[in-house]
């Protein structure tokens, strides 16, 4: 049975409509994976010598034990953000003569082969082998330790599923957990109660008495069973339907009426953003990334390279514009045939999208005013960047949108979500960010800081003047690409 | 009202639609029948300029549909769920379509009132998004939305499928009323031969992309169609 399920998975991967199209993305992800593998492997191999070098009198294995808890928590955190829940479309199997337990086990076992479980092994195994080779402890103890740590990371794997199931719908419920972790961290920091050391000494016991390695194994089995039970309870069609009984939100956004004939489109877009998870999250992310400047403005090392502040300025005032704009019109992919056959002139459609992005830039640049604390030059530069965004980058993003062919599932979280991402999204980021930085760098280097600002400012203003004709031109491109867009959007899958 | 000339659509070497000449006069209720893959949806998609013809043209009120967008203000359609916006409530969807067709809220409300019976109390004021409605109820919304703003051409792809019997009967009544005044040209496709012979004054039968029959509906039409579809050729295939 497992074999058959595996062959189905295999087919679903290779027969997915967009496999060929997203090959570039897959290769990129492959490189990224290779990069992490290399780093982890180097760290795993180098760990023993490094500890010997800097802490010669410590026993490396016992030393590492003290940091295992921190590592596990970090692992849980990045898994929570990045790892997706293992899924299997159960609907076709529900009425077939297959035991539920078997399907659930398949899903759960499948998740063991996740890349996230593979990475820690790259540290545990080389480090363990080093210890075996150096004869730091009895062989059996070290092997028991390796087993214990492997099962601890696997336990994190399953603990993450439980946490994710419970909290993704309701992020507020996470607050007590975070408070607890911060409290433990503070207790540790002020030497009141050393959780890390306590956990470390618990792990040290495994070295003393190797049979204790059975505890992490039991923990793993327990979590596995818990997941099994969780999933078994959800093995009904109405389990997924139940969540949808929420009352519909009927905000009208009547204030958009002021904007005349693009008002219905603006209302439409606001509802789109407000009622769907993925676009809604981009709003939260925009506010969060406003703080991006804090990484750069206070540091002296960046003061001599003001061109970098152009990048920061374009980024923080344009983050919503970029996140939203790069997927125009894929946001409307599900009903693109309606958009194309209804009485919707493309020009108005695009003008409304441009207006929405313009608002976002204005709001973000206003929210960014506190950065004036780091100097007026930064304050003015941010305004210039905002105007550049409005004048140049918005039409640019709209133009790039005409190359979008991939539909977007509005209800999925945007974290590590590459659905709808194609070469367009990567290519457009170059003119978006690099061009203004380059211009500014040239002017700043050969003329002055002010001249660079004035140049970007005039480009932005020029762009605003020609927006109408730019949109005219872009709508022609959309019209030309209409059929291939419609065809692309009709295909499902990522 | 609608004229197709020399119209063909070829997908990867196989011709899915090939219509020499088809003329649909204004105010006609036009029915399209044929087995799966006969080219019904392809024809409607071409008419709405959602796909490009391989050769030939379609004119909607003398406007070439793939060259100008001027046909959009007087043409409305419901082909499938991709014509619905899932995250809107039915009311919002109707008002949105209304705004696109220069109808204010009051105009739309007047129209919706007429369809109260059709909705059977399952659509309005439910505080539910369209994506959470059943297929049949979604279809009701799509059909009614296609009638907003007094369109001169209405295109409905398989409007009877997924509807409950009561609604099917009400839909037939609606279509008949619509064509009674001879202002609206209505194009529908269906697998239900009884329904379509009842509401359409003309029926075109497509088979593998070709116009096989072009009939003015009479008492004998239903029998003729049934005889055609129960031919051995089809029995063997299925």
C-alpha cells in the first residue's frame, strides 16, 4: 500500500501542470539546500576541533549538551515558520477500502524524510564520529547519545505539527508560550535557574547510563501517536468544512467612493486583501518590515555608503507595493475570465491597482517619519524614494505583471510560499531596487548627495506625469498577453 | 446579432471547432447541444474572447470580438465558477457586477426582488462568502448576475446542471420571459434535451466541432434529437 501511495506522490509531483515552468525556482531552491547542507556539514565536522581550540579543558560532548535545548527551541522556531504540514489529498481515499490508520501513517512517515530532519543529522553524526574516534567516552554511550539527539530532533518535527495545527489559526494563543520561553531565557540569563544547563546535565545522564536513550525514543513515539490521534479525528469531510462557518465580514469600504470611477475596483481590491490570508499577511509584513531601517541607520559602518540608504528607503516605503504588485494580476487569477469578459476596461483595472499601491507607499512613508531621528538626510531620502516608487516602480511592477502566468491560492500563508513565483518576480527586483541605487551611487560619488536625491526625485515626478500614458501602454501589453494569461491562470497547482 | 464565419479552433493538431457560417438573429433563444468535447464551451469561450480562434471571426452586433472590447457593455455571461469572486457575499457580488454595468444599488435590488422565488431563500442575507455556497447555489448567483443591467446578449453554459428541479423549472420560466420581448438574444448549452427544446426556438447540434443539425424547434425536435443521440455510434463509444 505504501508503495502505491508513494507512486501517486511521485506522479502528482511530475505531472503537476507547472513543473516545467517552475524549474528555475526548483534549481534555485536546490542551490539554497546545497548551501545549507554545506554549512551544517562544516559545522558538524568542525564542532569538535573548535571546542577543543577555544575551551580546551571542557569535555566537548558535555559542553555541547548544555546548548542542545537552545538548539531545539531554535529548530522549533524555524520549523514553525518554514516547514509545511505534510498533506495528502484524502478525499479520493475516504471511501476506498484502505485503513485510515495506514493513510495517516503514510503522511506522518513521509514527513520524516523532510529536509529539515536531514540537516541536524549533518551535525550529530560527524560530531558523534569524532567523539568515537577520540575515545572521549565509551562507544556505547556515544552511540546512545547520537540516538537520543536524533530522536529529539524528530520529536521536534512532530511537536511542530501539533503546535502548528493548534496555533496557525489563532496566533494570539501563542503569546503565553512565548512569554514562558522568554521567562526561561531571562532566568537563565540572570543565573537564577539555568534551564540549558539543567537540560544538559539530563543529557549527560545518557552518557552515564546509555539505556536512558530510550526516553527520547519514547517521547518520539508518544508524539507520533498524538499526531495519529489528531489526524484520525480530522478524517472527515466536515472537519475541513466546519472552519468555514464564520460569519462573513461585510465591511463596505464606502470611503473609496471619493475616487470616482475606479471606486468599485478599489473596493474589490480592499476586500481581496482584507478577506484572504495571503494578501492580508503581506500587510502585517509591511508594518513589520518598516523596522528594517533600524538595522542600518544606527550603524556607523553604513554612514559612509549612503547609497545603501536608497535601497532601505525603496524597500521600507515600497514593501507592500512590491509584495502586492509583483503578483498583479495573479491575485485575481481565480476569476480572471470574469474580469476579461465583464465590462471592465483594462485601463481602469490597472489604474485602480496603481492607486492602491500609491496609497500604500504614502502610508508607509508617513509611518517612516520617525526615522528623522537619524538625520534629516534620511528623512528626505525616504520621501524621495517614496516618490520614485510611485512614479517609476509602480508602472514597472504593473508591466512586469503582464508576464504573470501562475495562479495564486489566496488562503495560503505567504511564508516560504513560492506559489505564483516565476522568473518575472526575480527579474523585476533588479530594476526595482538596483537601478535607483545605482543612479544615486553615481551622483553621490561624482557630484553630491543632494544631486542624487534631486535626480531620483525628478525621475519619480516625471513618472507620475506620464502615468496615464504608461498605463495606456501597459494595458495594450495585457491585452496582447490575455490568452496565455487566461490559460496559465486556469491551471492549478504550484 | 451574432455571426461566426469560417470559425475554427485547433488544439495541438486536432480541430475542436469548425463552423463555416452561423448566424444568430437578435432576440433569438439559441440552444447548443452535443456530447462532451463537441465544442460547446469552446464556442462560448471564443464568443467571449477568452480564447483565440485559429481562423475566422465572431461578430457580436457587428463588432469583431477579438479586436474591440465594445461588445462587453451589452454582453453578459456565466460559464463556470471562474466567473464568481469567492471571497464576496452574493449581495456584494451582485452590486459589483451592477456597478460594472452602470446599475446602482437600487436598480440591482429591484432586479433581485424579481428573483426572490428563484433564490428560494438560500442566497440573500446569509452572511456567507460565495466560496462557501454549494455548487447549485453558486450557479444561481452566477445566472442571476448575468442578467443584471439589461444585457442584449446572455450566454449561459449548462445553466440547468447542478440545479435542483424546482429551480430548473423557475429558470425555464425566466428564460422564456426574457426572450418574450425579443430584446435579448440568449445562448444556452445543455445536456438536458427536454429543457433545451422547451426554452429554445432554435437548436444547433454540434458533434466533434461540426454543426451536425440546425433545427427550428417544433414538436418533433425532441424526438429527432433523442434519436440522434441514441445512435449506435454513440452507444459504442460510451
